[in-house]
């Protein structure tokens, strides 16, 4: 799945919260079906890979890849040309480019609509699996990071357990730098998305 889509999903949906009324502060189960960190690590990564494959197959079936890449190439070339004209303060060039702005806006809208169509299909199973399949299957933490990954300020976007959380017997964390279930799923999805999109020829990379 696209990185932008994953980030949009993260921004719009709570990931660490009391969804099931258990007051545990993270997704997962006290008595998971899949037990053991190593097995959980590979199983969660597997879910991420399978959903990426599903997303890429849907994109391949629903989007005219040739047309999409042509539009992307055209819009990026226009934006690059416009930025160069602005830096050079070339008013004549800017005037010519502004005449094309209506057409380019139409192309950008068409590109967005093309990307939205498969998302409407893939978003529903993603939500269902993410919220109702993964939490009962796995514990709250499913992997261990060699370093802490909490680089974003605040408590609402913690990827790894802190030392304070690990020291609290009531908290879901057992060790410092354990990765939360949702965090490992997200990182695994991002890590494999580019590879899968290239293999299925649905990559947004024009190089």
C-alpha cells in the first residue's frame, strides 16, 4: 500500500486507546492465540505483506497504469518547470505556464480519482483486519527493537515501550523498546510495500 495512505490512516484512526473497554492502552490481547515473540513477529509481518499484495492486485486491476504514469510524468514535469520559472523570475514563462494551469489541475484531479477508486475497496478489509482480527490473535507487543523509536513528541504515537512503561507491572510492556502490535504491522507494511509494488508493476516511481 502507498506510504501516503498508511500515514493518512495513522493520522485519522486512534492506534493506542481503550477500544475494547479493557483499559490496556494498546491493541492486542492478554491471552493471544499466537504466542511467542518470534512467531508473532513473522506472523504480523506476514499480514502486512499479504495485505500489500491484495492492495497491489486491486490497483493493477482497477487502474490504467500506463495512463496514470503518463499523467504523473506530465504533472511533475509541469510543476518542475513552474518552479524553475519562479526561481528565475521569468514572467513570460510563468504566463505561458499559467495558461496550462486549468488543464494540469484537471489532470491532478483525475490522478487523485484513479488512486481513490481502489482505496475504497481495500480500506474496508484493512480496517476490519486491523481492528478485529489482529488484536485477538496477538499480544500487545510482538517484536523487540534494538533502539527506541519514539521520535515523535507526545504519548499518542509511541512505537516502542519506554523504560517507565516496562517498569510498571500494570502496563502492557514487559521490556523497554518492545514494539507495539500496530507499530510492527505498520513498519512491516512500509518496508515491503515498495518491493511488492515494483513486482506487481504498480509502483508510483517514474525513474
